[in-house]
C-alpha cells in the first residue's frame, strides 16, 4: 500500500510520526508533500526510525501528477486543501482529512458529533479527529493502547521476568506527553485533574508562552 501525507501549512509536521510509524509497522510506503515546512521533524524521524533511505519529499503541486499511485492521501490540516480541492472532489474516498480542534465539530440532537463541513471537498473525503483530550470528539484516531513491548502485547502470565520489570516501570511512570500549543479553543482544563494525581506531564512546544500558567 502506498500512502501520502499532504500539508499546505508550515506546521503539523509533528503528527507525521504516528503515520510513519503505522506505515513502517505494516510495510507500507509513505511520501511527504509540503512546500512550507521549516521544521526538522522529518530528519528527526529518519533518525529515530533508523531509516536507510530518506523520506521522499514532494511539492504540493506534484500530488496532481502522482495521485494515481496512492491508495490514500492523509491531509494534515482539515480544510487546508486550496491547491487540491478539485482532486478531492474527483477522488474523495482516497482522502483522509484530520481535524485537530474541538471547535471544528458541531452537536446534533442525538448527542453525536459530526464535522462542521465548510465545503464540498470536506464532505467528500473521510474525516478523523486527532485529539482524544477534547471534550466532545466522538470517534478519534488515537485510542489508549495496552502496553506493547517489542511488538507484542504483554501480560504478566506470559512475559519474561525482564519484560515484566520493564512493563511495571513504564506503568509506574504514568507520563502524558502533549505536543503543540494551548489556545482559548484548546485549553488545558481536561488535564488539570491529573496534576492532583501521580502523573507526569511533558509539554513539547516551540515557545514557553504557549504553556498556560496553570501548568
């Protein structure tokens, strides 16, 4: 399977990590499309995953000539598809657009949440929500997984003594990592109760001013 990651902004490259991880785990090929990225995330991921070949990078406009070779195209920022709206209309089921924010959703009377569709191309594509800490996101992309080590789920009945020790240490740490900034739409209220417990919170952001005073 061949997958493309597409982004028209100069941010959100950090989420390419879990897409790359998924593709490597399943043996899929993943290419990267972005004209504006100024980060070093791709170089970092190439090092972390010990890739023997560099991630293939393309300009956004190149997707037009390459689209037929991809099974799916993941759009890193939902609705930021000005350059390819026509491609989504013609190939809607190939596209998966990612929502990041709670305010991108609207509530229906049956208490379910659906995307706040802003244009036809959004409606034609698949839609997923990235952030499980949002209050009302419905189905989301990143569930809370059982602990894994070396690709296998662990339980104390079947794992070795060493594996059990590592698992117990990992469980004891209770670390939550948040990548990105908080805003008035993305508040830290959901994680404040954790500060009263034995969790450690790591916040990775470009500038200290993006971290709320409560944290």
